[in-house]
C-alpha cells in the first residue's frame, strides 16, 4: 500500500518544519526535502495530489504545484502521468529501510522541536512551568548531607534508591493505597515507566484499550511495542461503563491505559465510584490496568482525592500505577515510578537494569527529600495554576469568544471545542502565525476529535497573551478563507 496518500498523515509528519521565513512554496519544498533527507520520506512514497495537500495545509493549489516543481527540479520527486508524484530513488542509499519501520509520531516531532526550535515559535504542545524553587534547597541539602554517603554506594540501583522506595511506599499509603517498598520501582520519568510497562505487558499485535481522547505520547509507546489501540469514550465521571465493557468483551485486550487523576487532555477527575467499576470490569476480563497519575495539580483548593484504581482492585486484579514528579515539580527532575505487585516489580527491575542500570542517584536523593512536603508544594502549585487559568480564559473569552471548553478539574490544559472548522487545518494556519497547538485527532487512535484542540494555560501571562493574539489572527485568517 502506498504511504502518505492521506495528506493529513503527511502533514503530521512534516510537523513544524514549515515555520520558517520566505515564500510559502519554498517553505513547503524545504520541509519535504528535509523529510526526505532524514529518511522519513523514502523512495517510492506517493505524495498527495496538489489539490488534496493544498486543502490539508490550507494553502492555494498553486503553492503546492510550485513546491512540487522545485522538488522535481532538484531530483527529489518524480511524476508520471496517471500515477501522481512520488519520492525519487536517491543516488546513494541511506537508512531508509530502518526508518521505514519507525513510527514518526509525537516523539519525533518533540525531539526535533527541542533540538532545533524555529525562532519566535511559541509551542503550546506542552505546558511550560518553571521548576519549584524548593528544588534548589533540596539539592543543596543533598550535596551537604547526603552526598558523602551516596559516594560510598556502588551507584547502580535498578529498582531505585532504598530510601526513596520507602518514601514512595509511604506516599501511596497516604493516598489510600497501602504499599510496601518491594512494590515500588523508580524510573527516569513517567515516559520510561510507561515504556517498561509496555515491554512487560505487550506482545507484537496486542490490543491496548485507551481513553478517547488520550495522551498522544502513549500511542508512540504502544505502537513501538507493536500494539494497536482501541478508544473508550469518556463521560463526566471517567471512562464510560458501556463502552469499556464492550471494548473488553470484543476481543483479547492486553492492557487498559487510563489517566484517572486530571486526565490529559480533558482535565477530568475520574470519580470514586467509576474507579471502582473500572477495577472490577478489568479484573473480570483478566485485563491489566495501567493508571497514569502524572498530572497531580488540582484546580481547586486541595482536598481529598479518590485513591488510585489499584486500591479498588479485587484479589484477581492486576493494576500498575504510574507517577512522577516531572509534572508536579519540574520537567527537569526526571523522576517517576511504578507501583505494582512485588512480582511485577521484580520483572520490571530486570527491564530497568537492561535499559540504564538505574535512575541517577542524585535525582533520587533530591526526590526523597521532596516527597514528604509534596502536599504543601501541591497547594502552592494550585494557587499559581488558578491564576494562570483565570488569565488564559479571560484572554480567550475576549479574543476567541466562539471557542468553548469545560473547566478542568486539574492538570495544565484546556480541551477546547472549535466553532465549525477543523482543528488540524487550524493548527497548520496557526503554525504560520508562529504558534503550535495539538489538534484533537492526535489524541485518538482513530483520528477522531477533529473539532477540538489541546491548549495549555500555564504559560507566564505575557507569553500567554502573545500566544492568544496569534491564535486569534490565525482564526481570523481561517474564517476569511473559509467564507463562501
């Protein structure tokens, strides 16, 4: 089957490559040439028709025709009557065969953006939050008091620093999930935790049930393990019971991935009652539950949150609980964990050792000092988040009054419904105005949610103001071009 006959798939691969200066046809030609050079487009890949790609990029057909002409002139694209345009066979063979097997999703775009972000681009694909200043105090205490002892250690801790595992066990026990240290594995962030769990649970060809919408990063992880995904719709309390029951009964499901505490991207808090039902249904069907609690900032004064789903699991249930300090304290503190049965932690420990022999000890020592004061840190984080949310919603109400959203229970983003135009098209127009957003179709394995986008609200006020100004300009352009 030809690749990239779907123009939207090609546009997602191009990502932010078109946020450069110059004529639009040259920007598009340069973006396609870069994808060919990187091996992301390989010999024989069929390019969309000029008309289809122009629609997907919200450009004129003449712009795409000119870009294809330039690529043909450079020998990168060849066209034949009746068969369209394809990537030409290169004179020298690169790593195309290897690259063809890789899924080019959110991870590839994120790496490229961090390594070489276009000048002036405001990326709203991720929330920007400064690190908590108390991290510096914890680091100073570690250097002064803990480092001499740590230097006597061998340095390899595949399952985690013993003192941190004790602290994490106490942390989960306070949340209503009694835990012992041998039920905890320390990881280098939630992303590694999810990757290790995917290796543990998934065989090639497996099916994973995920919430719809969901976090696009999990799709990359599950796809890399050779799995396919099926979506489970949400309601105001969490995963819909009827849809979850149907998904688990439809065929063998290797795992259920959920984000019950401040779901990404909707900010929903799954209710106590719904957590109980999810745990019971999964156990009845013999399906492991992977619950991600990476987003821990409530958007109300902190109160008692429901315990993790693992607290409701019957004796026959299998639940792996993921957590992290990266979202609650600082993305630069790459410290995550898995809470699971002692048997699963043993298995994950071998996988972790094979990956990196253990998360850096200094990071773990800092986390050990911060965990006991996490409730206080969460209160401060909530106060800042509420101010940022009020600022962002006031700006959106003023400049984009037709956009609508549900006030999130927590987290860092708004899940916004757009008024009558495609979020993917809007994202491409917004990119030309210097701001990058996540369209809804990237949050669902079937490409649904075309009329939604995820918009973080935690940017500092001046940057948020500029971002909304650019988004409003993009909406104006889209409205003018879409008018009859």
